[in-house]
C-alpha cells in the first residue's frame, strides 16, 4: 500500500475514534466532575493525530505539483 493511502486510511479511522471520544464527553455530562475531567482530555490525542495526518493530506496535491515541476528540464 502506498504511504499516502496508508495515511488517508489512518486519518479516516482516527476520525471515527475522535468522534467516539467526543460522544463520550457529552454522555458523561451528568456524571461526577472527576469522571468528566478524565474524559475531557481524551479527544486531544486523536485530534493531534488528525491534525498532522490532515496537514499531510492537505499538502499532498501541492507536493505532487512541486515535484513534477521540479523534474521538468529547462523549466
Ligand atoms: C484537525 C485538523 C484536520 C485537518 C487539517 C484535516 C484535513 C483533511 C484533509 C486535507 C483531507 C483530505 C481531503 C481531500 O483529499 O479532498 C481530510 C479528509 C478527511 N478528514 Fe480530515 N482533517 C482534520 C480533522 C478531521 C476531523 C476532526 C475529522 C472527523 C472527526 C476528519 C475526518 C476526515 C475524513 C473522514 C476524511 C476523508 C478520508 C478519506 O479519504 O477516506 N478530519 N482531512
């Protein structure tokens, strides 16, 4: 599997994990503060992974253009 499609798949599945952690936070709203505080930071890890993999996915088409431009002789 190509590196970029691996990152895209990872981004897709981590987005599911992120969504689950957000839903958990809403479900815990009526629980005690200690539980809510534990859950509050849970979405940050998948969100950080989404940010870096998303930034890579965002840059992919620009990187492809830059690479193809660089390989054209005399350009
Ligand atoms: C945190 C910053 C994020 C950035 C910078 C980002 C960026 C991107 C980019 C550039 C793409 C590719 C779009 C394309 O190829 O047209 C993408 C796809 C996607 N993003 Fe994100 N994203 C972020 C967060 C999220 C979050 C929070 C979710 C959902 C909870 C999410 C779900 C998805 C999904 C499902 C796709 C489609 C993946 C596929 O091709 O199967 N992303 N994202």
